[in-house]
C-alpha cells in the first residue's frame, strides 16, 4: 500500500503525557476493576513490545493474578537486539530467535499446568503472539494484542527513526509488505485485537486484522498507556473469562461507562 502514513504528530508528541494520565486513572479505578469477571485459573503470558521487558507489564500481570489467572512474564529479558541492525533481514533473524525461545517457554508452561496458554501481547509482542498462535494452535487458548502493527511498518512513528539508528539504507518496502502478509495468515486461535484511533506510535491503518476468527476493539489509549489503561484491563478480563470459540471478523468500539472515582 502506497498510502500508508504514520500517526498524527500531535498524538505522537503527547504520548508520555497521556500515558501518565492513564496511570493515574488506573490507580483511581482499582476498586471498580474488582467487578470484572473472575478468571478460571488458566495460564496467561504477557509479551512486551520492542525495547520493553517484563517490568513494563508487571501491573497487568498483577491484575490478572488478582482476577484468578496464573500470570507469567515472557522471561526473555529486554525485547531488543544487543547489536545494531542494518537490514530487515537481521531484524527477521532476531525475531525468529525470539519466537523459538518463546515457543519453548509456552510448551514448558503447558506441560507444567496441563492447560492451553493465553497470550497477551503489546505492540511488537502482539506480532509474536499472532505468529505463535498460527504455528502452535494446539498449545494456545486465545490471544489478545494491544497496539500491534499488523500491516506495513511504515505506518508507525518509529519506522524512519529505527532505519536511521540501524543505518538501514535499502528500500525495505517489499520486506515490510511481507510482514503484513504473514500477519494476515489463517488462524485457528481466537484473536482479539485492541487498537487505538489516537495511538501515537502505530497508525490505526495498520493496527487491525481483517481475517476470520478475529475481533477488533477500538479503545482510546496512548501507545505507551495500553499496559496501564483501565478500559484495556476491563476488556482483557472480559475476553479471557469467555469460553474460547471462533470469532467472526468484526470491529467493535468500546466505550467505558462513567465511573465514580
């Protein structure tokens, strides 16, 4: 697609400020979040975005633990290559290594618990969750992604910056479009895509999936704030509590009810 564009500049520049507000709202809403559906005890793994580690999703795991799930971090350290990369090929090799290590962790937890695992992935972590669900449907109960760039990565605010930092000089449009084709593959695992129309890092153009067994849900959130957004927590609790079944492709808009704080 030649008409892909990054998020609006005002949304990108206000990311940190908006995320700080979302942290405050989450803290003020703790009591109300206890009204979300209780879990059935099955294991849930959180997968951080690019540059993130388990600490950035600790609050979400604490919430999931309180709702009755066995919440696990991904346990692979920081989601970032140790060396500077200069091509999409090197990025693909890095991601292939991550997928291999993460699949082993999923298998280990599956054996230990005797249950299928749900995956909650943020940003690039959602891409990992999506690919693992396609390759290991017998191990994965369902996946939920937040602010994940499913389409052409040129629709992210970070694309040009990453190319400069990694000294990439080649035209990567063909490889970029191949990422979109992979993410649009057949899926047997129910997939819930949470995206934001005001995401400052990932454009809504590339943040949705138009495939069977997928449900897209819009919620107002900054990109950084997905992991601390009270409305996102409520959606995750409601989705995880449902008995997994095939989702029809749909796009839903989530509007939170006013809460007394």
